C-alpha cells in the first residue's frame, strides 16, 4: 500500500493516534511498551501489520484483538415506555453490585456480555423510552467495552486532539481556525512559505502536510531553537524535512539592516546584540553587498587540553594507559563532533538567510503568543508582492492595532479581520440538535495580500501610498479630502 494512502498498514516505529469516541491520543508504535489511554492499559504489539482505521478490543493481559463486527441483535421491537416521568434515579434499579461486575470481568467475560447482563438486571430499563434505552446502552458500552481505534495522524485529527487536551500549547487555536489559515494563506505544493509559530509545531505540520514535501518552508523561531513536538506526531517521511529551514527571530533585524553574520548563534550569550537595530532607511545596495565570507570551523584549540590530567597520580599499569588513551580519544571525538555540529548549524543558518534575502516568499503565516505588529512589519519585508499573509491571535485587540498600522504603512490590500464560529451537532434519527457544550472562541485571524510599496512615486489619489517621510500634518489634510 502507498505510504500514508488508503489501506496503509501500522508499522513499528510509526506515529499513530488512538481514538475512543471523541478522545484522541498520539503515540509511537513500539513493541512491549505499556500504553495507558482512557483508564485502559495495553500493548500495541498486536496492532502492527493491521490497516489504519482498524478497531481493536482490549483483552486480558493488555493485548489488542481486532474487533469482530457483530450484527445488532436488537432488530426486533423492544419493549419501551412512553416517557420517563416515573423513573427515579435512586441507585436501586440495578441488581448487579460492583463486586458482581468485578467477578464477571475477572472471569474474562467480554464487555458486550456485561452490558447485556446490566440490561437484564435493570428494573427500570423497560420503562425507559426508546431514546433513553439507546442512551443507557451507549453509556454502559463506553464504560465496559474497551474498544480502541488506531488512526493515521492528520492535521484534522491532531488539531482536534490538541484543542481538546492541551489548548494552551497551541494558543487556543481551534481546528476550524487552522483550516481557515491554510486556505487564506493559499498553501499548496511548490510554495516558498515563511512560518512563524509558537503552537508546538502544529501549524508548521499543517503547512508541511498541505505542501506534500514540495516547495520550501522557512520557520522563524524565538529563543534557542524551533519547537516541533506536534510536527513529529505527523510522522512525515524524511524527505519532507529536506526543504525545511529555520531562522532565529533575533537575527531578522540584522538581516534587514545588512549586518547579519553567523558568528553568534542564538544559543549563545551574544543573542540580543542585534535585536535593537532598526532596519529603516537602509539603501538596497548595502543589503546586497553583504559579507558572505565562508566561515571555517572553529580552530581546534580545545583538543590540546588534556582532560585526564588528574589520572596521572594513579599507579600506571597497562590497563590504565589503555583507559587513558581511550578517554583522550573520546574527548577529542566529542570536541570534533561539537565543532562539526556547530559548523552544520552555521551552514543551515546561512542557507536560510540566503533564502530570506531573496525577498520572494509566496506567503507568510504567523501564529504566536507574541504581539503581531512588530513581527508582521519586519517579516512582510521577505514576502513577494501579490502574496497572501495570515496572522492568528487569541485576542482581537492586538490584531486591531496591527490592522491600523498596516493601513497607515500601505503595501497591503484586502485586509480582513475575522473570527469563525463553530457549532457541533449531534446527528441521530429523530434527535439531531446542537450539542449542549459549545466552544467559546477559536481565536481571530488577520489576513491580507501584499502589494508593491512604491516609496518613490506617491499617488496623490491614494493617501496610503504616500511617502512615509511626509510630515503628518500634510498627510492628515490629504486624508480629510472627500473622495
């Protein structure tokens, strides 16, 4: 079967998602590894080799067995009451005690049979209405039938999972909001995207899934390195990461002002030296004549220091000498490894910088806990004209400020601030209605399209395209003119 296509099989080492009713959990498929999900513990050994989407039953010893589809026996007309008015929930209607149920479980009796026993021993079951009976059976099945479905991770499943389990990690971004972002950002294969997110890598993963491994992504990150916990849950093949680059936010201003160098990496103390530099008013020539000198790996001085000097006082016999030599060798190797790693980081950083410097990105996605205005104003510099950008924020006030700033600055059209409204429905025969619990809010989106910002030729008809250098008084007068 195709990788990830319909009929894909569960393999060892895969990333999979466990599903029970509307609850999801992402796991790695490993042998002899105990998994606890929804108060059930089990091993995934038996699931390996089955097709994604298979439903399993947890049997004794935590083994998974594919669930046999049983024909519903309740086709004959059930005895049911007309209404529930005479039923009192006093806890006395069930003849089976807690210990009886435990004894049944210990005997290895399946959940389905336990539910049947519960129905037979309930004094009020036949007085309940048909709907109430269905509800009762459903509730008991959920409790006693340990059924788990294993599904292939996707943006929809993972965003639903995060929103339900850890909404704080993804800035309370609801799945429909994420879907809107992917649409408004016009994300498709072959794009060159800039993604700035602090949503545990969920937005990045969603973008990567849409692009299907074609095109390139530059992830902007704050702090020491990018966070990609959710991205790893998707289980993308290796080649998806070939064109994924990352670039630190702390270097953006220096890249725009032309003082960028890879000497100081974000993980080092010199991190904030370039943050305060302003990028305004820098001639284009200066940016292109950036020093692109090749950095050699750091000199290998640390290797000369012998880290095993304290061992000299030992009685030196043959074993000690051998041990000492090995130790030295190990230390030399680790220093060399560190240098190689740092050199690779620099190389990657240079590649990302070169991609950004082209200033021809096909789109920009921002979804972070930071204030969007300064982020957007600097990152839009790297986006080609006539390209979409989308900014997510949990609250609308920062986006309103961002909207105003962009209108003043110009260089954007079709600015929209939106919020999607979501309502879940229960769809069942004769009883379809909105679910009683509704989501309070899924966050806000500011979207727009970049246009060429002509700083030389102001168009008198369009006050937004005026040169920024003009005094504010003059600008106000122009804006007050009737259109």
